[in-house]
């Protein structure tokens, strides 16, 4: 079981136009079930929200992504954040969806990235908690060129 993170196609445009300000904006990580058919072309939380899970230890809209930061080294910009604990979570899900909470540029809750927690792909069942631990290198990176 491995996990993979995929950025939504419009993210670079959103970052470039200042529609998403990673270290400043209210960011969320929501969990969705296997009914969500990922498409990199999805743009807003409404594209996935019908498949949001319910369960003990889970709040509608997902968990807060805190501690967001950006660092740059040469031509690589790294986007990082604190791990998301989902303490007490008891539920079955397939993906996590990172999105910005709010409306900007006509987009209501714009999507940032999708995490496939088990690249088999298969559902994941959490009992009593599920920590989302980002890579030590950051949540994601963007390289110039």
C-alpha cells in the first residue's frame, strides 16, 4: 500500500494569479469514498463533496491544514504543512482532497490536490484515528523549467 498525491490541473494558474496563497489561506483536507472519480480537471470542492465520508471523528468539510509554509531552493518551490491527525476517526475512505476554503476568482472552495491513500487502489479503513503524514520534503513541490 503506497500513497500518491496528484495536483489539480488549474493549481499553477491559481497560484500564479494569487488566487491561492498557501501559507495564508484557510486550507482543508477532506476525505472521500471510492465513488469519487478523480479528474485533474476538477476545480472546486463541489466536484467531489457528494462523496465526502461520514463517521466517528470526522467533521463535514474535513480537517484544518495548519502550519502551511513555502520555501524556495534554486528552481524548486516546496509547499509544506503540519501533519493532519484525524484523531478518533473510524471510517472507510479512498482519497483525501486538499482545498482552499473560500471563494476567489469565481471559484468556490478551489481544489489543490488529491491524495490516493492506497495506490492498489483500494479503500482504507481507519479505526480510532488516521494520521496523514506529509513527506519530509513537503506536501508538494513545483519546479521551474
